[in-house]
């Protein structure tokens, strides 16, 4: 019997096979694992801490497998443009003004938003990574973080320094925050990092067992030049560079053809589908059901808050299911269960991080969703609700690594009011500097 326990009692538990069963969940807070799942555990023992889940669903904490958390500062700053113009005309000039303190503030705002909506785990590509690490450590979340590298438009020395920084932070912070932080080397995309440096970065990362995360096949404008220049598909190029290994994960994968889908399945690299970002930037519709059919691990991501415009993964879940059907011209494509799996287990597998399943021995990363709101009545099928009707604001408790991050909608690890206020103030200053 574990010595330091948390009991999540009275709820219905979403099991890995998508069954929903009435059960309590007993967690060992010290080693952050689930030790028992069963009915009426509450009557058997006194836990050190108890969370009431009655009327609710206890599910794996959601995994936001691709974001740029600090981009919350640029939420609503530039809308209604395609990716390339949006990045070059608005986002990159504003990001050039970001200080380390800004990144800390924006990241903390992102973490507050994620914890509120039941996300326990995320992947973050940004810069000033030590600030991201400190924020994640404080917030109690789990993350795979990295420094995004762009080499185009930079001289050789600056380009090399950017690659070096990505490798250095990946090495330094792997295992930080009691192991809740892992890292990746993160070349921004196949078109914004030059080939020789891309090859070098990937080889060095893999030599140290560090995965690689990049944006790939997001827009047609990005795919076409690669095909024109190299006479090969972008993922054939990615494969040649070596960045489709099992632990690697790609954001977007919108414009992938059959040969690329097969390649992903064969190499076991994961795809992070970001439906809201893809819709907002009119990037296209990813062939999610085809990817799933081929056996590719598919996760979900919000992308940054400037192209979403929030970090609520329940929105993504619904968007993924809806857009998957539209894209496949088939209402049975990306059913509720598949969408929920992508948002949980798919994310954990894509990021090679613990969590994603409520079972004995698994990491105690949990979200407890209230089912008493009017938009959730009646509840014929809880899995259907999780995919199509639940909102992030229905989340009542969030637990990561056995620690309660949010109890009864109150965040315990960060001072929410202060975080929001600081981010507001810094965002206003940032935008003033950028203009
Ligand atoms: N060190 C790099 C920063 C790269 S961080 C990752 C970058 O991805 C950008 N980003 C956000 N969303 C997307 C997207 O959907 N596609 C491509 N890039 C994006 C984001 O604004 C950020 O600049 C530099 O010197 O510019
Ligand atoms: Zn992105």
C-alpha cells in the first residue's frame, strides 16, 4: 500500500479500451503513478488527499502535442492571413522583440489555460527555453520542450549559433523538473532550415538519443518548392535527412500523399494534427483517417495561440473529428473514440512521454470532467460528449504526475490572476515595441 496517496473518488473512469466504468482511482503521489482502480476504494482506506469526481468522468490528462505556449502574448495580434505572410509580416517581427521575461509570462499564461482545460502534457517549440522549463517546473506539468531553429535569412555564424542553442538546451534540460521535462531538437521546418545544418542537427540529436520535432507539409506553398527543387516529396527528403525515426514527431502533415503516409507508417514517426490552425491559416485538411488507417501515430496540437486562438484541446478534439469527416467526405471518419484517443494516448505516444491512459501502473496524469452542465445533458454516451460536446471549462480537476494542479477549478501551482495580469501588461508593451 502506497504511503502518500490521492484518491479520486465517485467518478466514472474512461479506460484505455474506451469503456467507461464507475470506479475510484488511487494514486501514489510520491511516485506519481496509479496504484489501484476499482469501485468503492474510499471505504477501504483513508487517502492523504481526496478529490471528488462524482457525476464526472476521470480521463487521461490531455496531451497538446504541438504548441508555442508563449504565443499567447500574440493572441489576436494578426489574423486572417495565410501562413507565410502571417509569419513574415506580423509574427516574426513581433517575436524579434520578445524578451526572456516575455516568454516566461506568455508561457505561464499558456500553462494556466492548458491546466484549466485538462491538459497535463504538451510539446513546446519556442526560444528562451530556460524560461519555458522554469514555468513548466513551477506549474507541475509534463512537457517535451525545445528551441526552434530558423536558418534562412541568417548569416552562417548566426545560423550555426541557432542550431547550437537547440542542441545545447536539449542536452541540458532533458530530465529537468524531476523528470517531467524531456527535450527535442526542433528545426522549425523543412524549408526554413538549410539542408547541411538540418542534417547536422538531426545527426547530433539522434546520436545523443534526442528526438527531433519539426513543422512539415503544412501548406502547399511549402511543399511545392521542395518538390520543384528536389524532385521528391518533402517527407522523402525528411527521411533522407533522418528525421522520421520512431521518436521523431512532425507537426501538421496536411499535404501528404500516399507514399508519404506509407513512409510515416514504416518509420513510425508520429504526426501532430492541428486542425484549428490548419483551418484558420487555410493551410488545408490533413488526411487523418488515412493516417490512422495506415497505422501512423496521430496526436493533436493547438499550435500557437496566434493561429487558433486558444489552447483548449477539447476544441481541437472536436475540430479533428469534424474536419476529419469533411476531409474524407465520410461521416464515419475520425469517430469520437479515435479523436479522444488522439488527444490522450496518441499524444503520449507521439511525444514518448508517460500518461495517456488510466490504468494501474500508468502515470497519474488525469483530468476530471464535470458532466453536469446543460450542454452535456443527457449523457447517452460519455465518449461522444468528450469528442463533440465537452468544453475545456467543464474540467474540474487536473492532476499531473500525482500532483493536483487544479482543484475545483482553482489552479494551485500558479497564481492565475497574477499570471494573467503580467501577460496582459507584457503583451501590450511588446506590441508597442514591434510597431
Ligand atoms: N529561433 C527561431 C524561432 C523559432 S520558434 C518556432 C516558430 O514557429 C512559429 N510558428 C507558429 N505557428 C506556426 C505554424 O503553424 N507553422 C510554422 N511556424 C509556426 C512561431 O511563431 C515561432 O517563430 C528564430 O530565430 O526565429
Ligand atoms: Zn507550430
